C-alpha cells in the first residue's frame, strides 16, 4: 500500500511540476504503442482510456488511467501512462475553461481545482 501511495505521489508531483513549468504547456504526445505487449487485461484498460480520450472525454480517460496506475507495468509504460494523464488533464482544463459543464464536473470529481 505504501508503494502505491508513493507512486501516486510521484505522479501527482510530476504533473504539477511539468504542468506549471512549461511555457508551451504540457506535452500532449505519448507512445500509444507502449501497451501493445501488455497482458490482455492491462491492454484492455489502456484501450478503454484511449477510447474515452478519443471521444473527447478526458475526465473518463483520467479515471481509467488512474486505475491503470495501480497495476504492475514497465517503466516505459509508466512514462507513457504519466504522459497520457498529463495530456488528458490539459484537455480537461481546456474544456472546463471553455465552460463545458461535463469538464467542470469531472474536474471536481477528480479533485482538480
């Protein structure tokens, strides 16, 4: 349990630092092929998150990616997961700034301010 909390803390801290330090904004690209060789259950969760992201539902994508962050995955997959979370957070914030009520609600339920 402590290991999981430490991993989540590192993800959160990195998201804050990367999101706030770049003048060009957070990265929106990631290696979508990093999960091609993952076990079927892990790949399915990744695919579900990517489907939500493709359907312009970054809040749902983040929720699913958080589930994936609890799995044992490779370092490459961890980096890809982090990059996907950052990209979806940026899209969620953008949608909320535009007044999208679904995005605003998702930000509240995910604990973003």
